[in-house]
C-alpha cells in the first residue's frame, strides 16, 4: 500500500487508515459519525491526495483530449472544467475524469490506482500530436472541503472570489503556500471545493484549512464519512458503481458527462447509437432495503423480480441521516420504475427491495 504523503500529519490527529485501490486513505479520526454530521451540517476537510492526477501539455492538448472523452474539452477557456468519461471504441468506460483547463495545461483528476491505465490509453492515440502526459501526483496534493459551509471555510483560508459554476475554478498565489487551485466540485451532494496544493506546503495548508473548518463548526474528515454521504447523494463512483462493463448512459452521469454535439471521440458512435435507437438495457437506481437486515448486501449481490434475475447491487449502507438501509444498483429497464418491488438475494437469504428516486431522501 502506498502511504499518504501526510501520513505523519494525520497520525498526529489520531487517524485510522484504510486502503483504496492500493493507496492509503484516512478512514476516520476516531469518530466517523461526527465527521459525517459535519459534512451534512457545516464542513469537513478530507485528504484526497491518493487520487490520480495527470496533466496534458503541448499545443495540441485540447484538440487531442476532445477526441478521447465524452464531454466538450475543446471549447474550455482557462478557469473552466468539465466532468467526462474515457471510453473504449465499444463505448465502455475506462474511467471518469474531472478535467480542468489551466493556462498551459489540462489537469485530469480521477480515481486512485488508474494512472498507468489512463496514461497508457492516452499515449496509445498520440501519433503526431504535440501532447505530453505527465504524472503530477508527486507535485500537487489534493485537499477537499465539502459541506454547506465550504465557501465560508475557503474565505477564512484567504481565497477571494469563488466561481458559482460547477467545475470552474480560481487560482491563489500565497507567499508561504505557493500557487493553489480551488475547483468547484461538490462530491457529497451539497457544496464542495477541491484544493490542489503544492506537496511542499501541503501539511501547512492542511493545518490552516482544518483550523478554518473548525471555526465554522466543522472538522477533519475521513473516507468513511465521505463515502456514506456520497452514496446518500446517489453519486456513482468508478470502480464501485460503474466500471469497464458499463456504458456512460447506464450510470446516471450522462447529463453532466456526455456532450452529443461536440463531434467525434473514441466510443462516440456506440454512445450516439444508444441515444438514437433506444434506452440502455439497465440503469443505476436507488434502492430502499429492509430495515431488519442481518447484514447489508455486498457488491454484485443479485436482484430479482419473482424468479427472474434483473439486476445487482453496487453499494449499500445503513444511513444515519435517513435512518434506513439503502443501496445503489443496476436494474433492467423493464423493472426499474420508481416504486417497483424487487428482492435481493444475499448470503443471509432473501429480503425485499423498492426502487426509489435519487438522491435518497428520508423514507417512510
């Protein structure tokens, strides 16, 4: 397991650690419920530096990347970004990407453990293009401020005007901390900002951000609290709720990740054909589970309508805020209407499931 650069810093805050795709993450700081409450009520700071980060440089970078991903990169001016999927020629996902247009490069942020795969995929299609793919994870860390008071935290940290548009960003040069980027990216369904900070000053910045968060009633956060809030918000995560077997339109990300007017990219013909000739066979849905479960379903547990297998679970949890057991999962289109009653089969037996809207809300 590759350790976080700030392992010692987090250990000093009594952190417990977890592994995410072979990289170290902070699981919690001893009280994940309080961390989770801060995400809902004020704000939390989480170290996401285990995620992958590469930059594309060279004069052809925007034109090239526009031909690789599902969203429109070609027309992004500096200071703006977009969310997109990287797909194969058959339209299946290889990753999702947060893409940001910096003055002289494109920054790609993605799930941990995928840097080699993504770099190899991009390198494969660089023929005569002036494009270089550079791993910048060692140069910049990623601290994320999430929750309804996230903007207030960054104001206390010293950031000036913050853009309202999702995926847009601002830059701040600080004499002590260096050049930092603050991206509007709500990862848990409320408000949120990703802060890309030089690794040489990452510990000092983390200390200041946590102090600013405490001023608004928040705290340092771990992965467990953030994952719980993410699932409640119905936001799919690549590698868990979507993977190499999925087309983007199946996953619930189509509206924010796919442009149907941008022109050609790898996989575009398949994805356009899906839109033209009908719906996908299955789609990601919210699932209300029984309250009296002995154990939650695990990933890939099967869903049934009568005796017919019609889907599977991807993520499941006992939600503290919703006071119910919930899950995300794929359900075939003929059985995925809101209110449809299904059955999940686990190692503990069968239990009822109902298809419900996303994001999850308090359920009766």
